[in-house]
C-alpha cells in the first residue's frame, strides 16, 4: 500500500529550543523518502519518529545555514553504518560545494558509495522526472537558497456510467486506457468520453526566503505547502532584513497560490510557547484552507487527491 505523508523531525529556526529541534522534514511518497534540510540532531529525531536511514532516497538541502544542514554528517554515516544499498541522491546549492564536502566527510567513518550528488544552480533545475517531477527553484535569502516542488503526473478517473452506456467492460476498459480508443459494436469509443482528468498531487517546501517569484512558483496549486514562518507581523522588518517570512506573509502566499494545506514551521526562538497561537491567528486571518502549526514528530498525511 502506498504511503504519502510528512514526518516533522524538527521545526525550530537558527536556535533549537527545549521543545523544537533544528529543521528536518521527511516526505514519504510511494516507497521514496525525501529528507529535506536535516539540521543538528536529525539522526536521533528519526529514531524517535520510527523512521530510518533506509527510508531515505533523496537528501535535499535548501541552503547551507547550520539549522538546515548540520545533520548531514550523522545522516551520511548512518546510511553507511546501516548498509543502505539503494541510491541516495543529494541535491544542494552548487555554490555551497565547499560546505557540502566538509559535511559529507566531517569525521572518520567507513564511507558509502550510494550517495549520488546533484548540485543545483541557476534559477530553476529539474532534478527528476520519474516517477515524479522534482524541481528546485531559487529563492531570496542572504545566501543562495532553493525551495523544492514535487509533482506527480496527472492521471484519469474512469466514469463507470459512461463505460456502461457504451458497452465497454472487462478487459476492454484497460484497452481503452492504454490505446485511447476502441471500437465496440461498430461504434468508436474514446477515452475522453469515458473519463475525466485527475490532477496529480503536488507538494512544496519553502524554507528561508523573502517573498519572491520563486515562492509563488513553488506554491502554485500545492496540495501541501511546508513553509517557514519565522516571525510574527510585529517583527516584519526583521523578517525582511534577515530574509524570512512572517506567518501572515506565508498565509498570503498560500492563499494566492490556491494551496490546500499550509504547514507552518521554522519558528524563531524569540517567541515563547505561550505565543504560538499567534502564528495561527495571523495565518488564519488570511488563509481559509487547512493550516497546521507543526510540532516535532508530527506526522501529516497528504490531502486526498483532487477530483
């Protein structure tokens, strides 16, 4: 049975707190595991969450600030120690190659040959096209940073009443799907007559950035958008200065993009736990869809496919 869900391994920003670890987000998608931005402590958080290095098939870094990458050494060494045999592709900003090399070989250990590097450069890069499309898009941050978007191809939903009306049944249904048309009792039946388009699911992750064209492109029509909301609106000047978003800005971007489920994360340590509800208050005043203010070890299923 296919599983599509998000496990939150950490949700703090630059400084971890008693209740929030550095970043880490594992998207499980039909047997693939895309681990985004493993910060310090990710290896232990994975153990607490009941996931392992064998679940990881992609490692995707948005940028090389420590809260988004200091977990790489432990993760790489765990991949080696656990004897992971499948390929693990590693995407990261090409401009940070020096930092990647340091993290990749941060200490003495028996190395692994399964990691395949996929440096990212330019405004946009397509990293995979099968079984899903994975795209990296440049964002606006003091250091080069990228967001990621995963999309599955659109599918079709067969309409039983239309099939019955045209006498298509049994193995002929599969033939119609494969060939796009067939003849039944002297009549041509097309796939378009008996089906409707089913949009593929879309997931996006947007970490440290100001509002920019990249945010809109990544978020467009996403079923789930994981988005930083480091600051509250009262500190919007700080957000702009440091290249971050407020909860209200994240919500406005989600609303403009037609997002279904907005996942708020990456909270500054300046705000006490008692003020967390203010992030939801600000976001819900702008965005009417589903909003989750995450906590470490939360597991969120992707929304059901659009019909």
